């Protein structure tokens, strides 16, 4: 394997011709492959089919006697709160179970803060210009919430330990208009990063110019391991409490990629003051969440251990797809000096970095050959990757054979775009 930049101009031209021929052959196949969004596959969803019949005719009461068919139970059934408490790292009393989407809970938490502030606020966040710190590459829908509501985004980089903490500490300490920070602390979307214990401690204890600064701790991939050994994530709520910043973190999660995507159960966990605030607002918004769905989930998983063991079946289906992606990248791009990629231990994505200025070209070339990739730039605030190099690869949904075909196309596109960049 030779680095492309070390080839002679003639060698590069020959290679470009060969690659173009392979690319044209792919194009002629009329492929239609979609690698855009991190959705579970049909096989993964099938694992939870019995959820739909988990409740018998007379089964509608939770352990404390709540009739799940009726209004009420604003913060969720006790059994469901216990499961999320273990998943999100909080006592059950500090959990509020919501509807089916954690993203909706994050969105609503932001909007309530804009309208009313949060515990510790002198005024609502919406009264002034506010900013959020956004580690990037990150989750496009977090960034969309900020953009939609006029919250300015400040990008910070992220490495294998988590966000660049020196930068985060400097920004948060010096600017009182920075009210929040998005964090996907375990198997981050898309880099697969799990924040180190030191990063969690620093986030919990750093000085914040805004007394009502919040970490939006989106633990979407808390139990989404690909391997037997799980990455360890320190408990942010305990770390915040120990640092005297009990109200700093709000932790979110859902069963979207455990049971059914968009038809699971979502929850948040936080300090008693934050929980009281959430309940105050949600009592206005709803008379109570869908407790029948909660009860179905409780019957199906039984407890947190049941949910974790269910995730091992997901891992069996997902691991070969992730390994196919990284093996094909290593086979075709290894030591060529034109790309780096992550090898995640969990979550839903592989993050591919091309040479600067090549990501949009790769996405365009792949699209023309029938392989849809997430739009270049999507993983950055405002959809703009300043180096135009990051591509989020989502291998979960298509069957393994399609993942392999799609990656065969992608690597040819990366090489073609790189050669063009290097002047072949
Ligand atoms: C980091 C992250 N958070 C949240 C979500 C969506 O969660 P939910 O289905 O609970 O709204 C996703 C889905 O891709 C995600 O990647």
C-alpha cells in the first residue's frame, strides 16, 4: 500500500483511470442503497415483536395499582422509572418518563428554558441572545433545535476522550450567554466516542459564567454495545452533585433503538430541583403519558437486566455490519494517507474523515452511483463542516450484503475524490 501523495503523476493518472472504470461499472449496476440515517433494521425490530402482545386482556395495572388505561401518572409507572433510573444513572424518584421520543423531551426542555428559564435562572433564556456549545462532529438534530430557535452554536472539537475541555472551560467560564452544551457522552453520534472519566469530572465541576448553565446529556446509546465489554461512562449526575453543581446536567434516553424507533418510551433524569421544574411544566402540557406503552415495555423487558440482555441480540445483528465497514475501509483506504475512520465499540455510526475539501465530492459521487450517504456537513452546526471532510456512515439498517456493496462504492469514491484533490 502506498500513500497516494507519494505516487508519481503518471502512477496517479493510471490509478485514476482504473478507479474510474470501477466507478462506471458500479454506476451501470443501477444500485439503490441508503446509508443515510441510523435506523434499526427490520431484523432488530423483529426482536421486540412480542412487545405488541405483551399485555393480556386483564393486564393494565402497575405494581402500585395504577390503572395504566386511565389519565394520570405524570412522571411514569414506577417500574418504568426504575428501569430508566438504572439506565440513566439516577434514583427512580429523579426520573420523568415522557412519550416516545427523547428528542422531543430535549426540544421541550430547551423551549421551556427559553420561555421560563430553569432553576437558578434570573430570567428566561429567551430574553437575551444565548449560545450553546456543540461538540462536532455531532448529532444534526441537536443542532437543528438550536438553529430553529435562534440559539447561536459554538463548535468545539471532539477527540477520543470527548470534547476539547480546555476550550470548553475557557468559553463557559468567560461568557454568561452560553447557557447549554449538547453532549452524547457514550458512543457519540457519529464518532463513537465515550467521554473519559476526567472529561465528565471537568464538565461537572468547571466554572460557568451563567449560573443556570446546563449540560444536555443525551445518553441515547447507554446500552448499545457492539461487544461483550461496554465502554464505561462516569455518572454525570453524581459528578455534578459532588462538585456542588447538582442542577447542571439533564440526562435523556429512550428505548427507540432498543424496542421500536419512535414507538418506544423516552425519559429524562436530573436533580430534584430540575425534576420538580419539569413536572411543573409537563402538568400543563399533558394529563399524563401513554402508560399502556410503558406497561407493555415493563412486561416485555421485566427489568433493566432484561433490557440489557435484549441488547446483546441487537449487537449480534449490528456487529457484522460495523466490522464490514471498517474492514472494507482498511482494505481499500488503509495506508493510502487519504482517510481516517473510527472503530466504535457501540452506537450507530462510523465516522469517516477524508482529505480536507473532499467530503462533499465523495457524497456527490456516491449518490450518482446509487449510494445515498448523509449529506456532507450534516454533522456540524449550520450544516457546514469547515474542513469539508467528515462523512457519517450509518450501517445499521441495510442488510449486510448491501452494507458491503455500498462501502465498496464509497471507498472508490474516496480514492477518486482524493486523486482529484491531489491533482491527478
Ligand atoms: C444522539 C441521539 N439522540 C436522540 C436520538 C433520537 O431519539 P428518540 O427516538 O428517543 O427521539 C437519536 C437518533 O438517531 C440520536 O442519535
